[in-house]
C-alpha cells in the first residue's frame, strides 16, 4: 500500500498510533522487538488473568468500535471458572463509512495488535482467537498472517507461551464485503460459515452464547491495542489520560470538505470541534463555510455547523443547569457528543461545506444502507430501500411535497423495531438530516405535486424513467 | 434473473496444490465446526478460478459435510463472490459518502472511459461490468475505509489513494497487462 508519510500534529498524543508513519518503521517482528515489543506481554504473564481484567476495569476503557461499551465490564461477563471454551474475536471489519484507523494499525503495526490480543486472551482464558478482517483488506490479511507466523517462531503464540503454561492460536478469517459483519453477532454467524444475520439479544449476548454457542469476547482492533498500553501503564495511570469516563486516546478520522483531512490520535476530549476542523485540519476549503458534520461514522446523527446546542452541565453545588454551546465548542468525547444528540461512534468525522446539497448527501448514505441491510428484519430490509427510493427521486428532481414527511415516517418505523442496531443506523441519518436541514428537503420536494391517483411520483412525472427503473429492479 | 446468471460456467476440477491449501484452511477451525471454513474456501476457489462456477456449492458442501444450499446461501449473501468471469483485472471504486465528496462518481466515469467499459446495465444483483476486450471489469463498492485519501479504488488486490484526476486514473490502468 502506498501511504504518504505524515508527521503527527503537535497536539496529538500517539499511543496506539505511535508507530504509524514512523520513519524507519516496518511491520516485521524484529523492528517491533527492537522497540521493546512484547515486553508488556512478559509483564502481563507475571500477573494473574483476573488482575489484568481488574486493570482494564480500572482503566475505564470504552470500546472503540462504535458503541463505546465498557471493555472491563464486557470481560467481566466471562466467569473465571468457565467450563466451556472461551473465544476471543478481533473485529477488524472496519466498515463504518468515514472510519479509517484500524487499516493503519493492521498494515503498519500488526504486532501491537497481536500483543494486545494475546494479553486479552490470557485475561479471559481464551485459547483460540480469530481476527475477522474485511475482505477488502487482502494485503492487511497477508500482513497479519505473516505477523502470526513470526510470533509463532519466536514463541509468543502456540503451546506454553514464554513458559507461562498458556496456549493460544490466532487465525485470520476474511469477510467478503458485507457491512453487517461489523455487528458482533452478525460477525459470529459469518465466522460460523453462514449468512451474517445478527442474533437477537437476549439470549445471544456473545459473552454468554457467542461463537459455537460458547462465551466469546468481540473487541475492536483499537480496543485490543489499548489493552497492551493498560498493562504497561497500569489501569489507574491509563485512566489519567483523557477525561473521566472518557479515558485514553481516541483516533479521529476526518474526511470530506476540509483542507487537510487525515487521522489524529488525541487524548479523549482534548479538542473541540472547532479546534479539530480549523487548527488540525486547516479549516474549510477556500471561499467555503462548514455546513454539516457527521461526527462518528455515517450512522451518527448529523450536526449543523451554524447551530447552537443546549446541554445540561453539572454546577459546583451539584445541581444541573442548561448551557448554550456553539458548534465549534463541542468537545469531542463520548459524553459530550451524546449530550448534543449525536455520538462519538467509531471516530469517523465526515465534513460537508456549503457547496453540498444535503438531499444528495443523504441519498448517498441511504444507498449505502439499502445495499447493506442484511434482509433479516422486514422494517429494515424494506424501509432502507424505500428511504433510498424517496431520496433518489428528491435528488433527481422528481420529489413531491409529501416526501419529507413520508421519509420521516419510514425512518421512525424502523428504529427500535429490528434485531440489531442497523435499524437505528439507517434511521438516524434520515431523521437527523430532515430535522437539521428542513430547507434543503422542502426545496427539493416543493417542485412537484403528485397527481391524484398516481401510484408513484416517478410514474406520474416521468413514465419512461419509471418503466426503465422497474425493469432494472 | 438475467441470462448470464442462468448460464454459469462449470467449476473446473480443483488442482492438488489448491486442494492442499483448502485442507490446511479447514484446520483453522475446531473439527466439529468445519462449516466455518465456508468463506475461506470460497475465497480460495474464487482467487484461483476468477469466479465461483456451477458446482461450487456441491464441491464445498462435500468438503465440509454440508448441504449445497448452505453454501449457496453464503455465495448469494456476500457481495465479493461472483458467479461469472470478471475481466483479467477487476477494478473496485468506492462509492460511499467521503469518496463521493471527493469525486468518486467522476472517477468511475473516467475509468469506464479509459477501460472502454459500458456500465449502463449494472444492477444490484449484477454489479460487475466487463470490457468487451476482457482486460478490465469494474464495479462500485461501499466504503473501503480510506476516507481521508478520497477518492480511492482497488485494482485486483492493489489499493490506490487520491485518484482525483483522469491522468492519475490513466497511470494506474497502464500498470496492468
């Protein structure tokens, strides 16, 4: 892979991305060992597994895949005296639009991931682990397989690792282009050799009934890398990085309409939206203004750049009070983004400026979800396609006045009515774009009136195009 | 269903070297759960033959102790598997939002023009379009996870970033015979 070497911004704190774009660095094990690699593994084997789980709990590490769930709590669901085999799966499906962080860890620093995985497997007593990597990373899969071979040859994998009595095998398992495999229960089904239909919770919480109906931990690449640093620093020291309940660093991936897009590893909550977009990313393109930002992968609710946000802030006397917050002043951590009605999600920040039509943007997102719905639950399978058809005609100039209302009612009837969070993931963009940019949608919709008795707007307004579309579907 | 989908060319016989790799892949999973090897086997077969010919379901099912329908439903679910030959080199262009903001639809037009591909018949179920000379084929895919260097595309297993001009697109295609 051709990668342009980019020096870290002075405001960055490189922990997980320490070796990304590092001059003279290569993904082989000798480079890693010369830099103190696998020392944290040796330290970890000097601890009891439950001690590592304890340190991860103390660290307050939250999952980096998107949901932000407490990693220590997830691990805590595994019983120390579990009789069934325990499995660990690294979720390397990185498929949330706007997210591009795991790619660089996998391609440039695979041994960091392996060290984090081995420590994590030791902590939860997993003897067999898989890295589920998306099919579109063929080179990444080869790099990981080579790294596993190297780790084997040096005794960091296999039987009785470093004389600890602990055995572990890790295998790479490639996906084949389906976004839903990033959902942990869909991923497990896929790893079992089936369609990636997510499982219903309860009872199928992976930590209870996961891979092969055994307790299974599924963690994101970045999360597992952080485990290595928690073992090195200790949970309490790690928790000093960032902010309470938002500890550690966060890799923010910025794309779209900024001067300098890219990835930035920052202490959680260390920068505001304005600082990220203007200071780190160089501001908007010449002559442009920011219009909309999706802060945590395309499923996160869109924020409007000229809005003010009301949040609740705890006062010194313990009471709560309202505070008005400008868009630029939104702090980029889990809790602050949730407070303004969106989410930190996967860290993928997609920026759009005032040259962009929000109907066009939402239509692009809708096409993604319509393509990626697994088809298991009716509201999502049908609804995601309906939403795409509606924005398709709005963007194409064939919208009718009722379309924004219809669009909202479809979205409202998907969220909360599906087995997995894909329902919310496809409904939230629609709901938030309509709420934040009603003028764009009203403008696109006002052009046409639907004739009485017409079956579809397109049929009424352009019969030839409707016939062609029907033939194609 | 299109005519092409009805006439799937037959899966050729699997050479011993490939079968040895397949047998090794099966050992990555617990002996009671050989079904897990379905995706790896389909990848190995497609990499070798270029597509999954008729009879793939039966061959894989026999290998893993499954029913052919178990394999069929997997092939039809995952976008990367195809039942018909693609070009000698297969191009994937990222279609999703950040790349679209960066000009991926324009990139798709340029690549089609340069590789002489007519994409007008591409559909959800038959997304791949082939050039008449068989050299290249192309399809839009969803997010390739490199949004900061949009627009991006892949040719076979090679990955290309910042393909923002027609010259850049032409330079990429020149590398392939």
